[in-house]
C-alpha cells in the first residue's frame, strides 16, 4: 500500500491521532504513559514543536501541534521510534506497536483550533462507559484524569512548560471568557450541550479541520498531488515562517535579565541565564536543543536538555524565576506579532 501524502509547511497545525496495532493497547499501565510523556516533552523541545493539547487513552492518543519548522514527520518518527523500542523491550514483545502511519489532519487556526483542543480533552469521557455516567460524574472524571493536558489548563495541577496554553487562553476572549476558569467552562459546557456543528466538521474530512473553503483547498491540493508524479514522501508547501533570528532572541533575553548578550556565551555558576536562553531559542527560533547548545557554546544537546529540565523543576517553586521566564516569553512574542 502506498504511503499517504503528507502536506507540510512552516507553521502548519495538525490534529494527530495514533492507534494501537490491530486495536491493541499502546499503553499497558501508568509507567508506559509516564515514559511516553517524558519522550513527548523531549521531542517537543528538540524539534521546536508547539504542543497545544494532548490526551492519552489505552489504545490511542491525540496531539494538537504546530510545526514552525515544517518537520512533523521527523518529530513523530523520533517520538514513535523511541517509545516503540521501549514498549517492545519492556513488555518482551516484537513487531508493530501502532497501526500504520500516524494520521495528521491539517487544522485551520483560531476558533477551529480552540474547539479542537476541547474535543481532544473531552475524548476520555466520550467512551461508552463514561457516557452512561450522570453529568456531574463525567465532569468529576474529566477533571481527575491525569493523562491529558486538561488539568494544567484549568489549574488543577502546575502547567507543564512544554504545553503551550497561552494561545488557547487568549482565544477564549472571543467567547467572553478568560483564564483557567474560562477554559474549564468552555470545555465542560460541551458535555451539557454538545457542539454538533463542530462534531460534524470533525467527521466531514479525513484531510482537514476547518471552514468549507479551507477543507476544499486542502482537498484540491491532495487531488493535484495524486494526479502528478510524486515520490512517496511528505510534500512541502512553501510558506514564510514566523521564527526569530537567534541573535534577536538572545538580545531580548539579555535585556529582560539585565545582562549583556555575551554573558550568555560563557558558563556561570548559580545562574539561569543559559537555560532561559535555550528555552527561548527553541520556542521562538525553532531551534533544536543541539543547535541552541552550539549557538550558546554549551557543547551538546544533552547539556541543553539538562539545563531545561532543571529550569522547569525550579520554576515550580521559584516565583521570581517563573515571572522572569514569562517576561522573556512576552518580549519574544512581541517580535513576531
């Protein structure tokens, strides 16, 4: 069977779904889920991907991601290969773990994206057993479920630094809602009164999620590619990306932290300078950890990864550091708007 065509471009947003082989499990227990999330965190940063939502079930999972570097295949190949090797080794099995290639539907931005994150977060209470529960019980189960990004969105747990909640919370304002409580209300209202119009959009096309015009455009692109001779590989569409130059990012971070850019190129004890710089270079410059490490003369991607991990742990308890990172993100965001 020919591999499906994959349309990629800088800034593309995808709804990714992966199912277990022959409807089998992808996760045997919570240890498997923790391992998957650890690898997901690594690859999100390594490939400069923006993860907006995720939900892990026993035999499938959902991701909503944006790819500033047009590298959806490299990202997913790394994620799946690493996890599948772990899964087979741990469970003493061989062969395929997932069902064929991952499915990736292109998503039109703004309101379709916001509603898609709601759809993904509600996935775990749309099972037949969950649908039989009273509404209050379904909501209780939803809020308690630890294997999605929902709890972070609504303030039930600390937000993971590698899940980008900001854009969705900003989009809430068009619904007259704000913040964690507003997002909770937006999502859970769909349990009481289902958004059938959006559900119909989800069922309408295997290629895209969005307006009729957007879906038709993507469909026409597929048809055109099928009629021409193409290699069995992803097909890239050129589009100007919104990535910042590393020099501009470093200058911005230095200004926020009251330092000089050259201070970030040398090792300093008891300083978060380089860790914050790595985080901003990966997020706003679409650099890999390895590339960020080279730019900052840190040596290796492993060194950058260790600094990022330490930074995320410290942010959980250090309010000053948390505010400092938020200030750096805000200033970098201004450069691309």
